[in-house]
């Protein structure tokens, strides 16, 4: 694997957690009867990004 492959993985791991974070916050806001919050969405995004990007990079760089 090259650094270009890591860059492609990073791009994939940036876009997918963003969509998941927005969907999670919409469902959370509906359930708790609160408004959509950009701050809460950014926290969801941070969690989703960490769960997807860190293990992926560890797996990719482990196989180098």
C-alpha cells in the first residue's frame, strides 16, 4: 500500500461518517423532541470518523 491508497481511504472515511452522523442526529432529535444541532452532529461525526478511520489506517499500514 502506498500513501495514495491511505489518502483514498481517508476520503472514503471522511464522507461516509458525515452522512451517518447527520442521519443519527436527525433520528436522535426526533426521539428526544429537540432541534437538530450542528454541535451534536459534529460530535457524532467525530465518533464515526474515529471508528472508521483509525482501524482502517492501522490495517493498511500494517500490511505495508
